[in-house]
C-alpha cells in the first residue's frame, strides 16, 4: 500500500513535530524549575544543617524535684549536705526562686522543707512525675542540641542540667554553668492547673512538652547574650532583631524542629506569617513604627498576646519578632563569613538591617 503525502499532510506533520517540541521544551522547563526549587530548598537546609556534628556524651538531667519530694520530709534535713554537693549552686538558685532564701541561713532549708511538704505542691509533683517519669527522650534531644552548640561555640561550656518544680513560678533557671527546667510549666494546655490559675489559652498552648527543648535553648541564648538596649536606643527594630537573633540561635541548635514548634505558633499562624511577610513589613515601614521608642508599641508588636494588635486577628502574637528573625536570617545568608558567635555579639541593629538587604516582596 502506497501512502501519498500531500502538502497538507506535510503541514500536519510539521505542526505535530512543533507541538511535540513545545511539549518537550515545556517539560524541560518544568523539570529545570522543579530542580531549581529543590536546589533552593537544599540551600535553605544547608544553611542550618551541620555536616559534622561533634560527638559529645549524652547529658544527664538531674531531677531535683524527685530528690526533694520522694524523700521522707523527716529525713530531708539529714541529706542537706548531700543535696548541696549534688546540685551545687543550682539548688541555691532554686531556693531563691521559691522564696526560701540564702541556704547559708539555717532557716532557709527549713523553708525549702515547708515548700516540699505543702500538699498542693506535692500534688503538682505527682502530676509532673506522671507526665515525666524519666528524661530519656529529652536527654537525647539535648545531646543533639548541645553538639550543635559545641560546633558553633567550641570554647564554651555546656551547662549542667536539672529539673525542678517551683509552684509554677519559673519555666527556666539559668546560671553561669547551669540550666534548670521547671517541669510544672510544661504539663500541657489540657492541665487543669493552668485553667484554675486563669492562664489564657494562647499561653497554656505553649506550656507543653514539645516546647521544653526549644525554650531551654532560647533561654540559654538569652542568658548568654542579654539585651543591652538603653532608653535612648531601645526601639522596635532593636527588639525585633534581638529576639530574632535568639530565635535564629535556637534554630541553629534545633534545625530539624518545625518552625511552629520553635516559634510556638500554630500551623495556621506560621502560614499567615509566610503569606503576609511583605504586608507586615510594609505596614511597619509605612506607619513609621520601625524606630519607635514607644514602649506600648514595642510591647504590642513583640510581646505575648493572642494576636498582634497592629495586624489581623489571624496573626500570632509576636509576629514582629518573626519578621525580625527573617531579617536576621537574610543577614546571615548575605554575610556567610559572619560566625554565629559574632552575630550574637552584634548590637548594631541598624547595621544588621542595612546589610541584610531584606526585601520580602521579592
């Protein structure tokens, strides 16, 4: 059978070939685009991920609340010296937190015994012990975090770690070489204690076990690098970027944690920040808020709240701190030679903003 191709047939063949080439070209463009996206994501990951994490021993978290509440109160005075030896200066910091006073005073330890024998405090201890029968999981998580810390700060000490309960007074106790975690502040939002105390839901939401490790690393950074702004230089930008530095530090230590956990946001609140980053920045600039020294403005933009008053009710509280984190992140991407310890010491926040070349509209 002989096939005769007319001019129209040739034309149809050429059209078919052209369409095929267009499809192939679009496929190549699509594959290239996806590859670039994957590469971009990889670059984002590599910005935080440490290829060689130092090998450090797993930290042992000492349980002060167990030693206190699981000992017969009649025997507590007899083990005072052993407690002082085991817990060092941490137990003195703890005594100050619960209002027991200076342990050099004999009455101070009696005050600590009174704290332990209070029935309400013992009930809280039972709830804590049920929630946290051991700290095995957290010791493994802290080992990874402190290994990262040792990578960035090889000459710094890793603090001794403790747990305690303080009548809900403190989430953390941080000293020169100690870090204590108040487990009664991490019982979960469903805990009846928090509702009885009238703690708002947006706050109790973050009083959960999943915030324990991020809060501890954030608190350690805050203690090592305290805010030094005075009245003349304390403006919104300084607060945003100082808090942004602490969160950037926390993410470097816990880079495999989702942002919702690091920031204490819900998934919807993270999405709001990502979708409205440019609009939030534009609002701050257009309303001349960036260099405002008005404490009320600073508080509303960076303080704990159900949402950020200057934005919408869908925004999280401290949304401006998230923007500050993004500026710091941009700064560190643009300044690859700047080490993390140099960032934490940098207090010229206008310099950070200028060299960040932050432009969320891109």
